[in-house]
C-alpha cells in the first residue's frame, strides 16, 4: 500500500474524539515514549511517512493487564506502545 493509499485509508476512518483525547493524555504522560521499549513514538499518525515503518512504529493502546487475563478496558489500564512492541508483548 502506498503512503497516499494509507493516508486515504486512515482519513476514511471515523473520528473518535474520546479515543483521540485519551491518546493525547497518555502521550503527554509518557513524554512521547513507548511504555514497553522507552523509545520515541510519533505524536500523530502522519509523522512517519513510509507505510511499512508506520505499521511498526505507530502508537497503539496497550492493555497493562491484558483483557484476556481479566484486565479492564479502562484508561487506567491503558498505555501507549509501538505496534511492534505491543505485538511482541502479546497477552503477557
């Protein structure tokens, strides 16, 4: 998928203001760092230009205590992590 196709796909997604607000709150609380590896994360979805890099580096919501292990889907149980870090962590 080209960068332009990826951009159009992202822009076609419904806007979720509560999710966006939560993202900003967590991003600021974590000083823009991945909660799992400590490296910098993009502040917005267009900061990383190449779509292959974006798939790995994009910030994702990570459940501190996984839902599969009874963790709640609440802001207190969420942190931001790179997509690749979140995938590696799995349900640990």
